[in-house]
C-alpha cells in the first residue's frame, strides 16, 4: 500500500487491509505503530471505500485519545492523511460527482474540520450563515456543514434558526440531518 502502485491492490482489498490492521492493533495482535504506518498510504488515497474503513477505526482512536496527552499528535496525523482527499473534492458538489464522490466529500470535510483545520471550520460556518440567509445545500454535505459550522462561540442565531427549521419540516430525512448537525454545537448558550 505504501508504494506508488497501491492502486494495483483492489479497492475492497485496500479497505480490508486497513480494517484488519486496525482491528489487530486494537485487539493487541499488532502494534499500533505498524497499523498506523500502513494508514500513511491514505495521504494518496482519494477513494471513499478505503477511507470509510479507516474512519470507522480512527473514530475509535479519536474517542479514546481525546483529552489525553498526545491527542494533538493524533489530530495532526489524521489531518495530514485526509488533506489530499479534502483538497481534491472541495466543498461544492458538481454535476459530474458520483455518489462515492459525494460520500467522500462529506467524510473529508467532516474529518478535516474535526481535526481542527481553521479554514475548514471557517468555511462551514460561512455555509451555515448562508443557510440562515435562505441558501440551500445538497443533502450530502448538509450534516458536515451544520455540524462543523456550529463549532464555536456565538452561534446561537444559527442554532435556533436550524432548530426551528427542523421543527417545521415534514421531511424526516431533513429533520434527521439537522438533528445530527445540531448535536455538534459547542456553544454553551
């Protein structure tokens, strides 16, 4: 995987190698150092399927390491891994996007912001302010925009706008997307 020919390995096998390595590390059959070294190839990976396998496992690490010494190293590592996919897919959907691109964009935005990228957090907040002003966005990125756009202080206006929108909506899928996004708010007010 860490060679220039990593795409010669079938996409499903790449995902399986990631999942197996991380599970072996979690269960104590492999050192985390080895498993994380395998993940380094993700800096070049732009396909959603291996990334989804990685994120499922990185979320466990994220939850376990948060508020512990060394968490900043983990955040830097994860942000570096997701950078290329984030830059390739960007924030905006295009008419040529495949469903996999849409899933990948949401994942890349969410993880880049989650790992503390200021530009990402700023952009998602701008997107939420545009929602308040009446602009709509594709459902595929709505949760990532709301969730990360509400991280920070002085976001009450945006929070309550979305809360009202959720309450008035008859669209169950929209309601769930908004609820998922609102749960990320970090403003104690």
